[in-house]
């Protein structure tokens, strides 16, 4: 066994950092310094707390871990909905790719909708919505205008 740690402990004891002969305590020998307390009378627990202070016992079980319950419990309907949505997206993507490459052909009696009517319909819908949103603000603004 190396004696380097014994020299370090002796230096700490002679400098007053520690109260007793640590190597003697570890090797179960009598203390080598005069005036130090005998090792048999040392307290079992050395504490920096004031005398009489009692600490709570350490918990025996983790308060945040419940082994019988899952951390996240996702309801079954959410799982099924997500699965159906994901299947629809993947299937639609594959169908669009195959249609674009010409692997899937639509029947001739299916007609595509006229997009010019859709454009006008959306424009009218947006204007109507904007009018309904703007109407209360115009009314409130008219209350603050000065009347001659």
C-alpha cells in the first residue's frame, strides 16, 4: 500500500484541518498525535447542523415513478384516428403519384369541375366575410366621430 495518502492525512491533522489521525483510524491503530480525542469516542455521524437538529428520513420509493401506471396514456380513439388519417395521407399520396405517371386512368364520364366558378364563389365568400368582420368596427368608429 502506498504511503502517500498517509502523509497527506498527517499533514491535514498537523495543520488542524482534521481533528484526529485519519490513517490510524482507517488502519485501526492508536492515534499518533497527543491531545487528539481517542478514536473510540468519535461520533458515528459528523454533521455540520446545529446540535439537536433532526433531518427527515430519506424516501424509500421514488415519488414520481408509478410502475403500475404508464407515463402517457393515449386513448384508443386517438390512436385509431391518427392511424386512419396517416393511412389516408399515404394512400392519397401514392394514388396522386400513380395518377401523375399515368398508371391510373380516370373513366371518361367523370368531368373536372369548372375552376372559374370556384374562383368567383371564393371571392364572393371572402368579401362577405370581410363585410361581417368589418361591420362592428365601423359602428364603434362612428360613435367616436365628431358630429357637426
